[in-house]
C-alpha cells in the first residue's frame, strides 16, 4: 500500500479541482434548462435576491449611486476587487522554478456614475467607471521579485430586472513584467495590451446564482493573439452562520480560443463576515482557492499552472 508521504499532493489536488469543475459545469447546464418563471417566483417569494435593482418608488434618477446592479463574480481571477492571496504554484512554466510560492494582490473596483430606476418597467440601469491593478511576487526569490503587474480601466454598463442582471464592459488592459524578474530569468518580454468587450449575464434564485457570457478582444498587441473567450459559472451565498460567518463560494469556467479551447477552472469557497447578514455593505471573505488552467497574468497567457491557496477579499458597496 502506498505511503501517504509518497502521494503527489499537487496532482491529487489538481484532479479534485478538475472533477469539481466538470461536475459543477454539468449542474450548471441542468440549471439552465429549468423554468425561468418558477425560479423568478421562488426568488421573489423568499425576499432574498442576491442583487438589488428594484424599487417601489417612482422612476428615479441617481447621480453617484451607491451599490452595484451587477454583483462582482466571486471566482473570476480577473474580477476587479481588493484582495490578498497566497498561492503555492505547481507546474508553473513562467517562473524561475516550476514550483514556487507566490503572493498576489489586487486593488480595484467599479464606481457608479449614474443610475436610472424605472418603476413602471421594473428595471434599472447604471453607467460606471472601473479601474484596478493586479500584481504577483515570487516569494522564493532573494527580494521577492515582482513577476507581473496588470493595469485595467473600463467603462461598465450594468442592467437589472428581477432576478436577472447584466454587465457590458469595454475595458483596456496593459501588462508589464517586473525588472528584477527579467534580469534573473531567461524569458523574453512581450508588449501585451488590448481593448476588449466583455458581456456577462446572470440569473439568481434564493441562495444561488448562475452566470454566462464571454469576451471579444477588439484590438491587441501582439496582433496574432486569438480574440474569443467563453465564460460561465455558479455561485452560492449562504445565510446561516458558521463560525460567525456565512458560507460563500463560486466556480468560474473559461474557454479561450488562444489556447485552443481548454478548460480553465477557478474554484473559491469560504466564509464571509458582515453585519447585518443580508448587508450589501462592507464585508471580509476568507477563501480557499483552487485553479487549474492557463495563466490569466499578463504575457504568460500560454503557460499552464495549478495551485490550491488561501485568499482574503475586502468587499464594499
């Protein structure tokens, strides 16, 4: 019998992420076949919609509104938010060692500029501006080299009606490799930047939410980069308290044309602390994170990696 010490935990954990991803994707396909009218009735009956875009008052115009009509995706690695994450990368080809420890951080958010609440039609829409940065540091190097930093600016348009919500985002991304990392590695720097149109729709009922959509890159450098991405996912927002927090989780699945349509799976689950429990204000999430697929970091888009790590996110609206 094999000793526990001889088990390759990285392969085991990667397989677990893959199995969970495929299972949840099949569940997602089944959910999409459900009767939307029944789901909407259930969501309205419980009074526990994840998002809030309706109002019982007359039509209203709001300048610099509070909150979002489209709630940020939990498990999407490229979602703008404030977070800190420790990731022990396995099979990460772009790093000085294929197995390394990485500290990742992000500063970013979406800021509402104007909202129209249409009571007669039962819908709301909002114009926004968004921006942020993502960065990674290799913890196994002498001075924790900056590996990559990505800059984002976008102009999201969001819409909600009942349990449905949508986000259309035209955004720009530019990526830069750290100077020290370039000096001590044998990689060639690539000028990687692009403008893209990202469209995501979501549907919620009780504690669950599904989303679907994709992205088309309009202009990109290098110009041979393939433009299409398809995306879908499933999220859970618990209400019962466990160790003082609420269970939340998300699974994000992406298929990228650039890499010949592989499955890129991101899984995050943990506890969210907020007060009151149904608040859409400030909260902190402590999440276990799993990822298997191609890198979403800058010029390393053709490099595979996998990890199981731990992250903290700071949410506010």
